[in-house]
């Protein structure tokens, strides 16, 4: 009941900001954060609306939004509650601001530091993607069963650009064989993997709020994600200085090939 009540609230919270999201799409002025990443007034407004919704409903829970992190000179915010929420109000802000429809609202529910449910508003498809530990994958409320096909030259892989020369070099076994996609949204990259549109994904530069919701969906799909270096979960604290996450995710056969060429543990 505790999780089901939170899932209901998550659906309502994300749905409540969709009209505003769609209204502001491609119609907002860009600002730039200290780390030189783009942000807009819509990011802040969506963050506030969902934060207020969830924290009012569940004041005992921890809540983290990308747009409400402790400043760089402040201590990290420790997460002590059984349940914690991780929000990316607009994932793919570059796309959102410039009128490219691959952008999303991404909200994750964590229990004891691990993602158990995620919901994403996929603006490109104008629908909701969701799933998690006890929630089957669904698109627009319709159940989806993800297959894990053989990984071969017909398979599709996705990466996030730009890439450093050494990163591009180690990806050569995939880039010279497979069709490559770059969504410009880590949340959609990983969610499309969970839903079977993509067979394998590699990223060198994401944060916890980018992938928490989709990571829950990946588990529901029976696909694997492996972090290289800094581990995302269990999540015990958040700050604006959190390390970049490097990860590989996909079907069992993709992961087998990735372990061979990318030196995964």
C-alpha cells in the first residue's frame, strides 16, 4: 500500500505538469548554470510544482530535484528516509529549448536507496512510460512486454555525445557494426532500452537524476545496467558536486559483448 499510494501520486504529479511542459516547449529563453549546462524557466517551474505535490503528500520522504540541489559550497544533503524521490524536471533541456521533441519529465521512487518505480513523460510520443520492481512496464497505460533478442549487426545501440577520443575508440566494435542513435536525453535513452527499441546503451557522463526512473524500468524489463566507477545505488546523499555516472546497459547478449570489449566487471 505504501508504494502503491506513492505510484498513484507520481502519476498525478507528472501528469499535472504536462500541459505546461507542452506549452513552453521551444518557447523559453535559455540560461546557463555554473557547469555550463542549459536550464530554462520551465525547468524551475516544473521542479517546483512536482516538488510541492510530492512533499505535501509525503512529507516524511526525502526529495531531490536537479534544480534544487545544495550549492557547491554546502554539504551534501543526506537521505535518511525509507523512501526518496529523484526528479529531473526536464531531461534533454537542449532539445526542449531548441524544439527537438526528444525530451522528458523523469521521476523516480527509491526505497532504501534503490529505484523501485519510475515514470517518464515522453514528449516525443506524447505518452507516459512507467515500470518498476512491482509495476509491469506500460506505455500510456498499456502493458508492454520487452523481448531480449539476439545481439547482431541488426541491433541498435545508443550513446551520448560528445565523446572523448579514447571513449570513441573503445566503442568501435559497436560503431563500426551497429546502427547508432543519440537521443539527447539520458532518461529516454535508457527508457527506450527498457522498452526494447534499443538493444544496448553506453554513457560516460550522466547524473543520478538523469537515469533513476529509467533504471527502475530497466529492472522491470529484465535488462541489466552496470556502473563503471562511481556507483549510483544505493543513493545516500545528493549534491551539486556528485560524480558523473558511467554505465553500460542492455540485453544479455549486448552485455556479454560489452564485457568483452569495455572491460566491465
